[in-house]
């Protein structure tokens, strides 16, 4: 067990930022040899840096073996704090760049498929018009989840999320900041050229044999449709295509031969392009809140703040149209 660490004597004067970066690279690569290649230095040089770091901290950070390196408990603690420290440094550099040029910057966004198509697209269009030099990286994340590993590991700056209930419930709220932007309900949708859209009155029973394109049953949307048919005592829905893909659903339903399930935001964004019409069929009562997730103790750069404000503005428009069922 390491003894007490005196900051000025052992860390402040001996540990360099480069040493921490070497440690981070070794963990990332899984071996000192691979880290040396990536850093452009010899394996003994990497080993010497790690040994010096361990000596300064008074703790063994890595166990060496024939298969590579394995972090000790001390190494895991250092890595977690180091990741946060490097991220804060990166955020600081972003702020400096933004002050020098408020029209530029970089933003990494995590978003699931349905939100990317329905909400993120209009947000980016609006932001790009006002700030054309901001750069974006969009990473598709899995839903539903309350873990947000990409955010916790600081691979993204912000996550757009969909919840099945109140997102502030649960232990994750202790580390995460959540903001609900709008309730984004699911609707059964057809093409305006389809026979279902031309009916003055339509009931769920009228879709008993209709070819459906819906998400898998383990997704909220798919489970919602299956539950709706079950409650009415109808036979299971005629699912022709099971997919999470919004482009695939839009393209197929636009042929007029299918009925699909889409959220209000997706219909708002793509309704005119694909001639979509929301069918007046009530699905089981449900909430589908969509919003923003960030880390509570992480500095939000000016670009993130711009994104958040733009997201609020777009969400208000979508929510108003959803309430009026105007698309």
C-alpha cells in the first residue's frame, strides 16, 4: 500500500504532463511496445517513463505480463482522474479558440437513430446557418440506456437521449445533468397516397392485415404497437420489416404500401419530403421524453451552450406542432 503522497515533492515537481500522456497511451494500446510505436519512441523509453511515474506516486500502476499490461487498482484510479483532467484541458483549449473566433469550434454529439433524424437534423441545420465554421462529430449511441458510457468516458460532449419515464429518477442523476426538451410521442403513419390515409375514419382493427414497418419488440416503439394490438384483442401485427432505421421506414412507407411507426419529431422533419400522414389511431398512453444529458462536473464550452440553446428553440417548435398535430 502506498504511503502518503506529498504533492510538491513527489508530484508537482516530478510528474510531467507528458508522463501522464504516456501512461494513458500505454493503457489505450495495451502494451508498451505498441505505445512506443504510436508515440515514436523506443519501448525502453516508455518503460522508463512508467517506472518514474510509479516511483513518484509510490504505487504500482501496471502489472506487466507476456500478454501485455493490466492496470492495478491504483492505475484505474489514476486513469479515471487523468481522463477527466485531459478532458478539462481540452475543453479549456476549445474555450480559448472560441474566444479568438466565436464563429468556430468543435462539438461531439452522441445521439440514437430516432433523435438524429427527428431532432438533431433541424438543430444542426439551424446552427450551421448561424455558425457555418463549427465542426461536428456525431456518434450513434444505443437506447434505451441510463449509463451513457460515451459521455462518462468523455468521448462525446453531449448526448441527446430518449427516456421511457422521468430521466431524473435513478442513481445516474447524481453524476449526470438532464434536461427534458419535449415529449416526442409515437404515431402510426402512412403515405398520403395510401388507402389508409384516404379514409375519413380508421381504427386499429383496420390495420389487422396491413403490412407494418416498426422497430423490434425490445425497443419502445415496437413494444408499443404490439401492446396496442394485444389490448384490442387483435391478432399480432403483420410486421413485414422490423428495423430501427428511420431512412428505411421513410422510404418504404412513401411507396404507399406500408404503415409505419414514427415519432412526432421525425414526422415534423420529413413529413413534406415523404408525404407522410399521421393516422388518427390512438395508441396506448405513453410518454417519450427527449432531452439533453451532460456531465454535472464538466465544463460546458461555449459551443455546447450554443447547441443547447438551439436545441431548446427547435424543440419548442416541434412540441407546438405535435400538440396541434400540424405537420
